[in-house]
């Protein structure tokens, strides 16, 4: 990998299990053991400095859990999260996390819930500056807040207002200004445009791309909207039931998807040009993450699955676009529409 593409963030074998067992007495009476939900199962990826790596997948696939793990809101069950060589998963105290926490920030999904309604915008944006002790003088803090608000295309005067006086798109701009207040290098964006109208989504995405160019920011972008992901991503990872099934250069994955699940997601995009392209049918629903299928998690819905898919977990297979976890691709099986139609 070239020096300019050296990874700022490296996630290796990341897993997270949640205990969803019934209460202890109920388990004793029913003679049941603990029930674990595997939200994230052995996820690995790199994010080069100054680039955007996006995670996509259906609801419940583990995207947002990965985001919370990366910023330290929850601790992993296994695996490592390296930020410029430092393993965040091994840092346990506030003092250990403090130097790194300033350099990574998170933009949340709901701009209505992530802002304190009792605080003025200036206080909201200034909070990271005060928390990290970046500027001591009150006048200098206010000037910096004004600069941040203007950087996200708001007015410095808006600092005097309360969050309820702004629209959803304006609130998300305030959230971005707050995230930038500590001069971070890495932003984790958990579906930052999903609560906004389509026209406002485009404005926020363009703003984020402009800020990335100006400040050299690195993004982990979480979304279920493929149109949004196509607009902003350099690299793309596709998740299904806690596992990455395909990842690589975003444009190449969109142009030539390999995994049947990736192809299913892309086939779900409306054919507005009415090109008449043929689509591979994929039936069924996402299984429960509490008791996922053996082998490849996707095999109950895959028209190309065979006995090996039902028994063995697929390994990583290099492709022209990146890597994929699929026995069919590894073995060079014909993954054609004709075969899919015959199997259905």
C-alpha cells in the first residue's frame, strides 16, 4: 500500500456479543443456559488516511455496533481497533483514552436527539473545546465557535439560538461543527443523513466532502442507502448478520459486485433509466442474529448455495474489486441468472 494510503484506522477480527438471556431465576427454573447475540462477528478492514470507508447492509446487520465499538462507546468481545498503531480496545482508563479521544469524533443519526435542547448552540459547539482544554480564553472560544459555524455554512450569530429554532439539516450542521471543534482527524458517521429530506441529504454530503478535502479528514460512514454511499465512498464494505461479505474499492464493487448479497442490494435500486436489466431473485428474510445459520449466514437466501455453504464459514477470496467471502466465487461456480432461476 502506498504511503499516502497508509491506514489511519485498522480493525482486525472485531467481535461483539450481547447477553440477551432471560433473568437468572427464569433460566434456572427452565434449566437454560445464557443466550448470546453475535452483533459483530470477526470484522476486519483498513481505512486509509483522508479516505472514506462505508459500511452498508440491511437493518440489524451490525453496522452501528461497529461504529460504537470504533469510538469506544462499547467494548469489543474480541479483536483490535488500531488508531495510528494504538490499540483502542486495550485502553481501559479515561486518562489513557484522553489523548486519542480528541482526535476521533462521532456524528450521530438523529440531529433532533443528539443536541441538548436547554443549551445554546454556542455552548454545544464549545463543549469539546472546553472538555479537551484546547482554548482557555472565553473570547477566543466564542470566536472559534463562530468560525466553526461558518465552516458548516451557518452564521456566527446562530450560536445565540437554541436547537429547536433550526431545521433538521441545520441541526446536523451544528452536530458536524461540534464534531470538528476538537480538531479531529477521524469522524465516525452513523447514518448522518437518514433522518433528512433528500435535497438536504445532498447538501450535507457535499459539505462533508468539502470538509474532508479542506481538513484532510478520514471517515467511517455507516448507511443503508446505496445512493448516499456511492456519492461519498472511496472504499465499501457490505455486512450481513455481523460479518463482512464483500469489501474493496467502492466504484469497482458498484460496477462489478461479486457476492450474491451485494448483487441483491444493488438490484433493489429502482431502474430509473428503464434499461430492462435482469435481476437475480433473492427470497426470504434476514435470520435471527441470536441463532444464525451454520456455515455461510446468507445460504438460506442464496440461489447458488450448496452443501459446503451450509457447513463451512467462507474465507477471504481476493477479487479484482477487493475481497469477498463466498464459496461459489472461490470455487468459480457459474453465478448466472439462468442458474438462479433454475434453483428458485
